[in-house]
């Protein structure tokens, strides 16, 4: 008899009147809120403000969710289009099924487009958001626990995960590992917990590096560290999982993707160190852009608060601070339009 184990929740949703609340969705929402708070704190220190982070969030989060869902659909098409598939399941995100790499890609593209439009330094934003992303991913893994998904191979370790009888294939003693069956009471590696811990450690490391070594690192370096850290852990954790997944040469597709993205992160780190810009320089640019936005906001009437303002003859380089010192802008960015 197993004396120690991690129990599974007995519920995955609850109702408030006629409204059903899915705990998986709540975990994702909580992760987003924490990521916004962490990013805002770091962004303000660089010269930005909360409104800028909120605008970026409103653009990138929906794009990220769409990208994450598309990645899951592409990598597990049989769930939606196979003989037993249900295409309507594509829209039931609360049942689980979000691929992190699709979310990061689409979210990053949306954030990049917004930053380009508003003249915010994207490398600076990437560094500011890096630890927040890991925290959000860690909290999101709690949703997998409530959904009783993303577990690993059977184990006898005292922190093994015990699944409920109802609602899971393994709970019904169906095929679960290399053609074998898993009897009721079998414990499994809690891969969701491993990833939670790994992500939180990574977030702490990135914050520490940012506080101690940013004078030596170029802007964008911390995001490259995030990529390498996450993929390193994901490669190991993914190899523990036993749920069905497409494979290539006997290795899960997500493992190949993680290894490829790790290499991309390592190359990005090297390139950023060779060709990137100093954080202090981009922070000065961000402070300038923020000051311009505040001037425009204070100078506009309520009726024209959303209007487009242009400085056709002026660039950020030519806008001076109150003490008449010119602010440098090596990017030669045009004025806000």
C-alpha cells in the first residue's frame, strides 16, 4: 500500500448560478494577471508605464491563445479530424490543449507589431516579460492538475500522482504504458509539478541575472535565457510523458521542437551579444517615447484622445528634454504617428 502520494482534485469546474467556471481557464487567467504585474514592475523601471503593458497584453494574449490552440490542433489532428474526432472540440479550450510554442510565436508577433507601431524597443519588452512568462506557465500547469492531464510514466516515488477513477483513461485501467495496463491506484510522475518548479526556478534565475549582469548583457539576452531554460527542462519533462503524441524517429515531436528552439535560443543569445544594443540606451529611448505619449495625452481634448497625432518634420532625436539636452536615438526612429 502506498503511504504517500499527490492526490488529484475531485473537481475541474464549478458553477455560479447558470455560469460554469472551468478551473483550467482560471489558472490561465491567474497566470496572465501575474505576468502582467511582473512585466509592469520591470517595464516601469526601464521607463515605461502600466498603460503600455496593458495595451500590449490586450494585443498579444488573444493572439497567443489562438497560436497555442493552433499548435495543438496541428500536432494532434486526429483529436479533431480523425475517425473518432470532433471538429467542434477545437473551440472547447477549457478541456485543455494549448501548445506553448504556438502561443509564444503568435504572442511575440503581435507584441512585435504593436511595439513597432508605438516605437517601443521590442528587445527591452522581451527582457521585461521573460520571468513573467515562466511564472504564467507555472501557474497554468495547475490547470493541468485539475484536468488530470500531462502526467508521466508510472512511479513508486512518494510524490507520485494518483489519478481519480472517473474522468481519466488510466482511472479505468485502460492501456497506458507500452501496451500494458495500469491498475487502479497506480502512481505517475507529476510532470505538471516538475514543470511548475522548473519554471519558477527559471524565473528567479532570470531576475537574478537581470539585477547582477545587465550592464554586461545586451537587450534581449534575458529572453534568450528564457528560451534556453524552458526548452532544456521541457526536453527532459516531455520524455517522461506517456500520453499519446506523434513521434519522429521514435522521439516525440515536442522533444524535437524543444531541442530545435533551444538551439535557436542559444544562437539568439550569441547574436544579441554581438549585434544587440545596450539596455541603458534602449531604456533612454523608451523614456523619451513615454514622455511624448504623456505630452500628447495631456494636450489632447477628450474628443480627440484616440486621434492619430503626427510629427512630420520631427524625429525622436530632435525632441529635447526640459533642460535642452538632446536625447540620443541611434535607431533613427520616426516621431510617433
